[in-house]
C-alpha cells in the first residue's frame, strides 16, 4: 500500500489530548510481523525501527523531566511534610515525589536505563531541566540514559516466563520496548518514617508469628511508647498488608508510564500496546541485575516443620533482584538494604539524610524546588523525630533478620508491565478492520516531518 501524502497529519506536538484519549487503542501488528490464526497476515516488508526522535519523544512521555515539583503541603511539624522525598517532577506523578519507577528502553541496537532525578547530581538535574524546557527531547534522552548493553534485552517469552497471548509479536524486530521498574525499598522506609512517627502512631505485627509485634514491642503505647498498639484503635497492620498496599500503590506509577506511552503513540501515529511483564527474575537476569536467591520454603516464610517437608520433596530456589550496576561498578539502582548498605540502620539513616542531611532536599538542595524563598521554607521544616527513626530501624532490622531479606514479601525491585511501540502495518488493518479502526494520524505517519525524505514509499 502506498501512503497518501496529499495531506500532512497534524504535527504530533499539537495533537489534541482528547483526540488521543478517544483514539487510544492497543495496536499490535507492526511492519514485518507475522500474524498466525484467523487474522493471518504477513508481508515481505522489512521492519522499520523507530527514529531516534520518535523513541526520545516516547521516553519523555514515559518518565521525562518536567521541572520542579510544587510540594504545596502543610509544612507544619505534624503535617507530614517530610514524607516528601524529591523536588523534581516528571511526566508521571509519584508517591512523595520519590520517582520510584525507573524505565529501561530496549531496541535492536542497544538497551538503556533512563536515570531518575534522585540518581543525578544537581548540575545534571539543572542541565536536564534546561533541555526539557527547550523541548529538546533527543538531547534529553541522550543526556539521561545509560547504556546497559548492546542489542535488545529479550527474556524468554515462553509460558512460565510470560503469557502466551503476546508471544507471536513480542520483542519484534524494529520495535522499541519500554520496561518500567519499581524501586520499592526507599519508598518502604520513607513511608515507615511517617507511619511510625508520633502523629501517626501505627503499629505493625507479624502475621506469620502469631501476630506478635514486628520488632516494635518496646514502642507500644501500653509500654510507654508512642505507637498505638490497641487493635480497637484501627492503627494495627500486618507486615503482609503493609507491603501489599505499598506494592499496589507504587504499581500505579507503572500504569501511568504505560498510559502516557499509549497516548504519545496516538499523537505520533505509532502502534503500541501494554503487555504483562510480571515474571521478575527473567527480566532482571537479562538486564544484568545483581541477584540473590533463597529456597522457596524460606522465601515463603514457612514454619520449620513445613520447610523440612518441602525440602524432602522439592524446594526450588527463588531468585530476586538487589540492584543494577554497570560493568565498571557504578551503581545505577540499589536497594536500601544490604549489600548496598552495611545494615538496615544505615539504610534508614541514608533515607533521612537524603531529605534532611546537609545536602538534603530540604536543606542544602532546597533551592532546586519551586519556592520563591526556599531558604525560609527549608528552615521551617522540622527534622524527623528520634522516636520515628528508632522505631523504623527496629522494624527494618526485625524484618531483615527474621526473613533474611528486606522486604519480607515483595522483592526490592518489581516489574509489572511493559510497553512495545512500533510502526504499524496499515495493510493488516485495512484487510481486517473497518476504516475507523486506524486514525489518519497513523495512516499518514510516514508523511510527517519525523521521517521527512527518509520515509519509505511502500509499507505493504
């Protein structure tokens, strides 16, 4: 099919938001894909990779820098303002501005990690802010990414490592794949410092140990402490419930990344779709994460008799990620736990310092925010209490000692979904679908200025 260049599509920069919302669909069939079954389709056309600008625009949509976060909160001592943990904003909102989600981009040529604001020095943050303000998406992508490896990262897509639904087209040549990865441990400790403070007073118990206190017995109000251990007060929570809620909350950020990518694909006239990526170990092993393993019986926290029974039958290892480093040892992503910290106490203290130390965001780096008088705001923000820090340390040490890792249920890093973007094979949609299934922005994609003179004349 020859593309009709008689009308140039609306430029992607000005594509209306509500048109993108109305048009957003999962469109999976790219140029060169072979589709089996009742929708059988294949042509001899060669796959067409995304241009550098197309991939850079998608990277910005996924997690691009957008300027200072506002932090328009109650900054009084009991207003929990110190729960905020970042002063930079991105295209997706984030729990306490932590920017817990990191994004990996992989294509036929290379695999990259897009660095987060907290992973960068102040000068680097300022430079990325300038590139973002100038709408220089290619410059922004080049400056924020770290090359992890040559070629495409592609874990096994067979059942057991993925679901069969998308196997036929997953990681197709010419496509670009975006994998959001949640960093859970920093957010975990950050939330603990709030909920275990005097004005919140939560009390956490271990459901796998007869609901005894999870290292917090000495902080119970009935023993003169500041945590409300009366179950009737509604502030008692189990380790499992706490971690499950945190994991669900942070997974929302991955969903926002995928939604932004879908909307950006509409504006660019690209195909794209979200797919399940919840089998953590294969992805993290493929990306080169430092991994740990533990017998399933230990990982699941089974009681001693059950552990012994499982070992007599079969006790396979469970693999989980701890952090990501370059080949020369630079730490790109780290869990706030050993081995990246000598102890859980050190990890908790590092979280406090990141916010309220001499170079913390509310002290030496407060000027990176959006306030007109940052020094005055910073001096008005009180430190985290010694009681909150001590309770957080006690809880974290309990979990790490009892379960041999931190967290107890969820891994330190988690992938839930990925997003694949590619140039569409319009002939497939013309063959099987009503005309309105493919908007004009997609039909005339190759006449846009993103491709210019390099646009292929025939994609059928």
